[in-house]
C-alpha cells in the first residue's frame, strides 16, 4: 500500500492554499502528493468548460506546485462522482486528506463548506482543513508550533499520535491543551468554591494530563511538550490556544469543540477519527510486544503503538 497525501482541489484560491500546504507537508514527510479534482456526474460537457475543464484544473495546480516545490513528487487525478463519496473513497488509505475550509460556490458567510464538514464527520482518515489565506513560501518547520486538544479523561490516541509526529517532524514544541470544568459537587454547595478546593481539583487534572502523556513522551523524547490545563469550556480553550499555532490537532469525537475551532480557524486544523492510524499499524505489524494493559491500549487507540 502506497503512503500518500491527498489534496482535493477546485477552481477556488482557497483550494490552492490547501494544495500548497499539502505539498509542504508531503515534502516534510517524504511522501508523494496526489492532487484530486472531482466533477459531478451530471455536469456539463467538459469540452464546453474550457479553460476550466477538470483536467485543466488539476494540471494547473500540479504545475503551480512544481514551480513552488521543485523536489515534490505530485500526480494529478480526475474523478467523476459526488465529491464527498469520491474523496472519502480515494482517501481510504491516505496518510492525510487536505482540503480548503470552503470550496468554490460556498456562501461567504458560511465558514466551513458542506463538503469539508461532511468529510470531517465521515472520513476514515485524518482530514486537514486549511483556511483560504494560509499559505507559506518556505518549508514547514520549528516556527509552526503544534497545538493538541486533549481530553485526558477520554484519550483519543490517534489524535495524540498525529500531533506528536507532526511536532517531531517540525522540530517544534507541542502545546497540549486539556480543558476542565468544576465538578458537579461545586454547584451543589451553598457557598462559593474555596480556592483550596479549586486548586486541589486543578492539581488532579494536571496529574491526569501528565499520566496520559507519559507514554507518548517516552516514545517521542525529542519533542518539547508544554502541558496546559485550563478551566474553560473545550471550545473556548481551543480557540484561544490556536492563535499562535501552525497546526491544531483535534480528535473527531470532541464534537462541538472541533466544529467551533473550524468556524474560527486561522491555521490548518487536523480532525482525526479515533483509531485511524494506530489501528492500521497494529493490523499490519501485529500487537506491540507484551501482554499488559499498555500493550493492548496501543492497539485500542489510547497509547502509542
């Protein structure tokens, strides 16, 4: 099975920004890039669409990427079908599927397009959505820090693994953000929460995050990790933390937090379905050595494989 990054393109400048980010990510990972354009099955005759017929769209994007990134290996592919289904199928074995937040024809007041939203919810592989204005001239690197939205109580191992690997490749700091709220008993008290109680609960959350990340720190000792525990709603904490990041990684099961982040995205956001990368590696290579909980957690998507 070929390892590849796939980017979906149309005629919009937003998709070109996504394709450029995908090209730089492919170079960073040493992988080929596949540029895909999907035409609807009931669309007009391509011969009547020149100079915007499908093959021209793909060829133009591939040519632009070759000019910007001479060492990139890129292939253009034209497909016919419903965009969501076609992209989901072609990305079934991809390392990443990269799209613009909105495609051509999207309403300007809708921050995330319908195709992107559907693929984030249904695709079996990680989907990276790139804001339209986000494109760079140089390689992705240390200045592009990585932010991870992490729920230490319900760890999404696939998202954690992708974030650590992205930080390692960039030689960048990983900012792991764990949000928490006061426990139910705090609301039941007839008096305000004492500072001592709040500090005790916060210490518990700090320890929980440290315990959750310990095996990943062991696998990635070269990654500098900033552990951040914040007393905020997940969506608020994540939007605040993403402001100085080059990539934000969030698990798909985070639900509302992921959607809120996408609506306010100013940098690429990777939405990772649980067990996507981890389970595939375990299926191909067998379970990690050992028979204890940590060995099984790796293939269950909670710990590093």
